[in-house]
């Protein structure tokens, strides 16, 4: 069947709005609601015995890998390294068959990621793939296929595939934790409940579309935009910056909030919007103190947090985007929505070709 934009102006906007449904669809095949457990497709290899994990991907999918590192290390206590695929093979990484190699790819055809997968297999690793296109090369070649059910993604800038990849990564991290005996049934049930809340929370985030559009108009004239986050929200800051660059052609960088004072703070003046991703939770206070450092230097701070966080943050932001209060585990999934919508609305305000940005391809099948 051919795919159209329905009532949406762009595929990207349609795909952003599909996220409550496709994340629910994806989670539906990984969560057993009645048993309150996660479930993975059957496989031969024994995932309880892996010594290390290496995650390889390109672009937006590589940020899923970085968020996965936070989750897998925290819950399953397995060391994780993450590489962009174009670096992985050529740096001669130290690999052995006790490792699990994971590729993350919407298309399943990105040349560098596919080459990295083949390199892992030739080194004897057990391989898994978080892949959206079930008929793709990567889907066929991995030992363990962990499908996302995002449906076809047309917009060149990935949105719904990203949040579905995160949903699978969170399920995988939970499963690895259980297999290593690090998760009680009660803790697993709690994680399953929180993951199950993600689609409704995404829906609540989407309700702020109009506010985000207004903020987009305020920052569309910027030459540079900085994004800050901490913990698992730090890679989301990088994803936010990538989205903005890709479709609005504004230079943007995502930084670990605590690292700002080691460089990017030199860029800050009243012309630089600073997007601060700070859900209330374990890292909140520290991120907010970094926000105040930037606000004191004139940065136009846009704070994305929940009602409690916005209240606790005090003076500083010129605008806030209020998210529902969510468990830290699902925050990167839910906070993807305002980050995507902000890039989208800035691009629309600037009049760029949102679905087909210049020089970019949906699937890069050459190295
Ligand atoms: C291209 C797309 C990005 C995507 C990346 C990886 O650069 O424009 O949106 O993140 O490829 O693609 P994959 O299909 O492997 O996820």
C-alpha cells in the first residue's frame, strides 16, 4: 500500500505523532503484561554468560547505543562500549566470542553498520540487531533479531524508529539484568509497568506541540544552539542537536551538562539558545546548576522538565516545555518528543525541506 501524509504537512510530523501507537506496538512484543516480565524472541545463544557488549550504529541509531550503555551497565552490570560503525572496524577493536555485538539500524542496510555486523560475526561474537525493516540484510544476518515495529519511516530524519529502538533497548537491558540474577521479580514488574506507561506519556508530550512551535519561532534566527543533558539524557541532547542540524541547518551541539564548563560555555552569550533536558530525578540538581551557570552568562535557556522540575529550577529559563512526570528509565523515550518537535518547527519556520533535507539520504548504502 502506498503511504501518504494523511492530514499532516510533512511525513516527519506524521511520524512524530505516530509514536504513541508504534512504541506501544513495539513494546507489545517485548512486555508480558500479565506476568509482568520482559520477553525476547527465542535464540540459541546463552545471553547470561556474555562478558561484554559492543553496540555499533550510525547517526540517530548510535545515540540509542549510548543510551543503551547507561541502561545495560546500570541494570545488568555488563561493560558496554559503543562505536559509530565507520570507526569500529578500522580501529581494530578487541573482540572475542564471549561478547554480544549489537547493531541498531532503522533500514537494516546502512553500509558501515552492515560491515560492522559482518566483522563481529567473523570474530565469533553472538550478534543481535535492533532493526526496523524485517526483510533487510541486517535482519537476516543477526543471530537474534529484535524487531522494532515502527512501520515504514519516510522522513529522512529518524523519529519514530528512534523511540521504538529505545523501547527495545530498555527491554533488552531488563532481560540481561534478569538473566544475570540482578533483578528481583518485583523490580522487573516495576520496570515493565513504567515501560508500559511510555505510550501515554508520549501522548501527553505531544500535547505541547503548539507551545513548542512558538518556542521554535523564537530561536529560528540563532546561528548556534546548545543542548545539555546528563546521564541517559545526555545522548538525547546529542540527538536533539543532530535533529536540528539535519533539518534546520542551524549549527548545534549536544553536551554532557557537566562538561559545558570545559569548552562550550565560551560560546554562550545572549544569542545562543540553550536547550536543557532535565527531568526531575537523580541528576536534576546538578544539571540545573549547569543551567544557572549558562543563564548567568546570558544564554536563552529553554528548560524541558516536568512540573516539579520546572518549579524547582527557579529563575533562568526564558521558556519551559512541561513533560509528564515519568520514571528516569523512560525519560529519554518521552523527552525525545519535544526535541523532535522543536527541530521540526524551527525547520518549518525557516522554510527548509523537512522531509528531504539537503545532502542527506534516508539510507546510506555506501561507505
Ligand atoms: C542516515 C539517516 C539517519 C539515520 C542514519 C542511520 O544518515 O539520515 O536518520 O539515523 O542514516 O540509518 P539506519 O537505517 O542505519 O538507522
